[in-house]
């Protein structure tokens, strides 16, 4: 390792630290209140649902990097029951409990 490499490493670390501090303190630095435009606030209302779908959907329909090729997969039935109960009762806790109540017996009992 040379002195130039050490200086370059320190410069990169200092630069990343500066950018991190600036972006995290941006709202404290401003002297007036800052509000998002209306279209951005409307878009952020869908962010949690989009993030959840982006995490859950691949886990339900894929196994080992490939689409599930059979209907005998406990995840499919657990997700269907959970989704149906959510749309019926609008309870996240009931959705999770019912989905797992269907998934576990199928997965552990039948080996799906």
C-alpha cells in the first residue's frame, strides 16, 4: 500500500462522510419549512404497498430462483387465504395468523 493509496482512501472516506452528513442534515439547514409537491405526497401513499408487494410476491411465486411449477405449494394457499381474509376483514394480524395457519400444516404435515 502506498501513500497515494492511503490519501485516496482517506479522501473517499471524508467525501462519503460529508455527503452523508449533508443529506441527513439538509432539512435542519434550511431556514424555512419545506413541503413536498402534491403529486409526490400522493405517490408516497402507495410506497408501503409497493414495497410489500415487491418483497412478498417473489417469495410466494418463486422457489430457488424459478417460478413455482406446481399448485402443491403451501405458500400459494397461505397467501390466497391471507389475501382473502385481509380484503374481508381489513386486519393485518388476522391476515398473518390465518396465512400461517394454512401454510404450516400444509408445509409440515404434507411436505409441500
